[in-house]
């Protein structure tokens, strides 16, 4: 019948819908089973292989082959430690096994204080947080208390000046005490100890001949010690490190210019001291060292009152009465030099305390002290060599192509004569009253640079000024001036000063502007001293370009 036929079709349709629903339900179950509680997706294609574990002292080394998936990024290592707490460690794909290379991972899991067996689970992950099946491996670390036996095998000795650096590694994350014994220059047996659960190093000194250094390693209990390891060390010769030294006293200190600045390897800082009788400073080398050179560096920023000689006393022991110290003699000190104060002793000495005294002077400013056991004092050798090279600014030659600054007839309380017919730039200025000055000729062309250079002789120590004058100005503008000093001398001296900062001034609103730029037509007023009866001879006054450091 038709009705029966229709019923059959309806039943078939309902059965089909039921089947589809069940299929969808099953698929849904499968879909949701691939998600864990964190929302990450499991992927059966992310597979690591060949997971192994190797015992180490207080540690386990895990190794595996990385998944072939191109987006594999890291793995997690999970285990339960001795206290029952779960430990999870992320291991990057970049933790490459040094033996097998890329595509293979090696990681050291340390910090174990026992030898029980631990289970390690390694799970691989991709960069988009898909993960593969975890792999598990078990291993027991080796007894960490035996780490001391292996430490001595890693010990190395690197020679230094009158000493050596002893270094070692500790891969076991357990405390080990390293003891280093040697005989120093004074004949004393010294023992240095270091305790750490990491590697370390220590510098031992001083000794100057080949020396036997004995090293042992002891476990945390203090009951077990490795067999002694003996290393023969031949130290280097050279500069004694300033880090070993201490400035222990001085006759006086000016402000922040403390004696410690002699030992900071910085020629821009200085010790400045003063005294009415004799100026001195004392240096402790730290221990008895062998010395055959010492060196001082003067202060380029403070050259007033510099000494012409120095005396040196030394002792192995601290002394309060310098008459009991050995006297190395008197050494010449050239105050014209910043460098070139290196002094070689007649014979090497073994000493600890240095006292450097400067007689017949009330103040001294020195930037550096160096001591050596070497064939030559070399720290400032380059600077010393350069200092002795002729300074082009000292050249007395008149060059017609250079525009020299010469006086005009606009003067006040000055008598001016041209001193040398062979040098048109040389003039003698005699002051006849206070406020003595002269206008120098306007520039014919752009100044060659910002550095003012001239050679001079002077009957006194004089304060001088430059007033900066623009073309057309009848007189210098008030306050736009630069002070500088020239010293009393009957020999030709060279003055040089970079005026770059002086050419730039500020207005009342603190806006910087260039007042004077050495352009054609610009001129200066040259003020000499502040009283009658002084004579200054000037030659070769000109501008030049600034050099590095000026």
C-alpha cells in the first residue's frame, strides 16, 4: 500500500538522521579528545626518538633526536625531585648535542644530592604549542660527594706579572673547597682557599722564578681530599698591576685629588698634595715585589709648582721613621714633561713600601704611579716618545704664506717696536701704565682654525686678554673677552689655546650664538698685564686648526 511505502521511507530517513547524528557525535568526541586542559593540541607527528640518560656526578645528561617536524621548537623535561616536588624544565631546540650536532639535543639536569633512580619525561612541542607523545627514561646520578676528585683535573695556570691565575671548573653544583699553596718572593708559604659550587679562579703572587704550585680539592664534609696536583709556573715580567697597590699616606691632599688617583690608570685624575716643608706620598705594593723601574706621570691640567727632583725611600716593612728606610737616591724631574718620568734602578730590589718625596717645593700634582720588573718601563712609552718629538708649534721659522697677527697703531699705555728685521711677525711690547692694550690688524682671510699659537718671552707672569671685535666696531663689546696667562721666561716659550668655546657666547635668554668666527675683517684687542714696567716679546702669532684632543 502507498501508506506503508511512505512509512518505510520515513523510517529510513529517521534512521539516516540518527546515523548522521551519531557520526557527528563521534567526531565531536574525537575532536575534543585532542585538546588538553591548557588548550594545546596533541599531534601524533611530533615525535622525538632515541631518548637516553647518562649518569654524571650529581647530575644526569639526557639526549635525544629531535622530531623531524620543521616547526619543532622545544621540549619539556619533567621529573619529581628528592623532596617530592615536580620539576619542569624547558629545553630549546638550540640546546645542540656538541657531539652529534644539529638535530640532536643534549641537556644536563643537575643538583642531585643522592644516587636514587629518577624518572624523566620528555615531551616535544612546536612553536604553535602542538605537542607529541611524551617519552620516559630512568637514570640514577653518580655520587655528588665525589666531585672533588674531578675538580683537580680541570685546574689550569695562566702566568701573570710576578704571579699566575689558577682557574678550575665545577660542573657538579656541589660545594668544593680548592686549596692552592705556593712559596712567595719573601720565602713564605702561602695558602689560598676558595669554596664554591661553581668554577672559579684566583690570582697568586708575587714570585719571580719558576714556582711549584700545589692544588687540592676537598668535599663539603672536609673529610675527603683529592690527591695533590702540582703545576710548575714561570711568571711573566712587566708592570705590577695597580690593583695590588694601595696609596697609604701623603703629606697633604687638595680637595678630591686623593692619593688613590695615582693608581687608577687614568691620566685625567690626579693626586695633588702640598706641605710647607716637603711634599710626599706613600705607596703599598700589597706584598713584597721585585722592582727595577718606577714611573710617574705629570698633570697636564695643573703644571703650577711642579718639582725639579724627587727622592725615593723603600722598605719591606712599614716604618714610621723614614731614616730607617732604604734611600734609593735623588732623581731628576723635568717639569716641562708630562711623561718621560721613568726611572731605572741600579739593581732590582725586593720591597713593599715606596715613599716618594719632592724637596724644595710646596705643592705637587701627579696623575699616575707605575712599578715594573721588566726590561723596560713600557706603559707610557708611546706617550713619552711622542712628547720628545719636536712640536711644530715650537718652530721659529717665519712662513710668508701664513697670516700672522700684528699690532696696529691703536694702542693704550704700550710702547711697540718691531724686534727682528728678519721676522716681520716679531714685536716687543713695553707696558707704560695700567690697562695696556693694542688692536691687532683685522684678518685678511678666514682664520685657519680656532687654536691661537704664538711664541713669547716675558719679564713677568702676566694676565692677558683677548677682546673679540667685529668689523666696524669702534671698540670691543664689554664682557666678550678671554683671559689667559703667560709666564715669566727669558727663553722662547710657546703658548697655544683652543678658542672654539670662546667664540660662542650666550645672550640674556641663555641662547648660544657665535660672537666671533675668524672671518675677514674680524680683529682682537690684545691686553697685556695690568701695570707699567713689563716687557713681552711676541712672534709668529697665528691661528691653526685644532688637532685631536685640543
